[in-house]
């Protein structure tokens, strides 16, 4: 299906609390979160986002919190393509748009970011990897691999990690799990960052004073991939839907 919203904050595409969900083959155009997963007791686990294409967004993917307690575990973020976005990977446990909640922070564990390609808008202003985990509960078993993104503006970009432990880029490989902050700057494009674009990327955002045009349902939501089942309005596939995979296209 296709979801279209105007250029105004707070217009989430899909916002869910549940268990055993599979959301697939969607296109979201909006000014806020594309597909949001929440938990009332902050106990979120076994989440997969796969085949995600993001154009001209604030983030390709974001985990945000400030204080609080609970866990987020067993997360796979795989096969992401982005172009023209501000941040790419953005995990912010000091999110300034909310008041600090009581507690030491949310514990993240077993998080894998794999096969990310494309470009960000300005890597010197907002780097493609920005992860700030809560200092009181450093995040463990984090892997960033096969990640190649480059800036569209200028010739430098940075990666920033805070209190995260695992492998890849600026993550700390130790096991003392103490707070730290590391920023790496690079001036050469990584190999293999080039990624395809999609034909219906929007030149401008939709306003809020005029009707939003009804889109044609695309035949692809991610470069080279076809929908798992028939398009919205048609009889759905009878194949098993036990997977928790997310496949989405976002602006």
C-alpha cells in the first residue's frame, strides 16, 4: 500500500504496539516516522527491518529515548539504501525533543546493522553513523558491517559512537563497558557506496493547504525487489506470514 502525508511534523505513517507483526511492501511519504515500533514497558525484541529505501529524510533509521528503563534486543537492520538524507543511522538516547524520563536508560543488546549503501546530504554536518547510547547502560554486542555511505556535499564525513560495544567503525571492542565518546573523520569515499535510485523520488514535499495527489501503487518498493504478495485491493498471498521482516520505502 501507499501512505501519503503532508509536510508537517507528527504525521507518522504506521505507529504500532503489538507482537508478531509483519509489515511489508509499503511506501510512506510524510514528515515524521515512517514505521514506528513502540512498547509500553520498553521491552522490544526480535525486530528486523529489511529492504528499506529512504529519500530526503531526517534519518534512514532512528532509535530515540531519553532516560527510562527497559530493553531493546535482537535487532537486525539489513539492506538499506539512502539518498539525500540528513542522518543515516541515528541512535540517540539523549533525544532532546523529550524531557528526561526517570531511569538510567534503555539497554540495547545484539544489534546488527548490515549492508547499508548510498549517500547522505552533508556528511560534515551530519555524519552517516551517529550513535549515542546511554552512558549508565552501555549497549553491547553491536555490529556495523558492510556499511558504505558518502556525502553529497563536500568531501568529508564523520562517524560518532558513544558507549557502544561491538565491532565496526567507531564502536569500542573492549569488554569493560564504561562510558566513552569517539568521533572519526574521513576524507575519502568508501568503496562500494554507490546505490540505485528509484524513479518516483519526490522533487518537493506535499504541503498541507492543497489536496495530496493519489499515487499509483508501485510495482517495486525497493530497487530490484518485487512485492511479496499482490498489491493493495487484490487477494493476498496464501504463503506463510510468520516472518517479522519489514520492507518499506520512505522519504
